């Protein structure tokens, strides 16, 4: 694939996506191979170390097709969680978005030999960034009352 910026994926997402890929049937071979190629070239980091400007699984992202200027706001999801405002990781654009940073553009091949330039404009929600984190001091340890 030409014009492929570096991508960063959390180890948690890689583990879940590897299990997903193992469970897919041959009817999704093209999508599975595209996602596997993206995972193979990814820099893998722990979730706690994920930069806040990276598209991760379950991120809500504003992106656009560069040629048309058409803009979308979708949540990158697992196939079983897709819906109106969600984009499956197995969709060509879903695989393209995973691991990109805000401002990155990637050229993604489409059916029929065409390609599509996709640019990440904004990440509205990223689980690693926006999920409250518990401090060690917040963890309650059980006490013996005997």
C-alpha cells in the first residue's frame, strides 16, 4: 500500500483483533488480510501509553474522503457492534482508520482497483483517553473484621 503513515495500536486491541481474525470465515478473506497487514505494520503500545490523538477501537472519529470532501463521524467498532453511527473494523475504511493520528491521510485500495484517500480530522472520543482512570490510592483493599 502506498502512502501508509505509521500506525499505533494498543496491545489490548491487537489481542482482541487477533481473536476476531481467527474466527472469520473465508468469505471475509480480503477484509481479514487487509486488517492483518495493518496489524503487522503497527507499533504496539500498552493502552495506558496510547497517545490521545490516535484512532483506537471504539474511538469516535471525524474523517473525510479527501477527493470529495465528504465528512463522516463514526465509532470504529467490532463487527458484532456495528450500527448506524458505527463503522466495522472489517470495512475497508475501518481498517484504514485504525492506528492513524489526527491529520494523517492514508491511501486505501477499494474494490475495482480504485483507491481512496482518507484523512483523520478529529477524535471526539477515545476510550484510552476519556475513560476515567483509578489511581492506586483509590483502590479499596478488603479489611478483616474478625
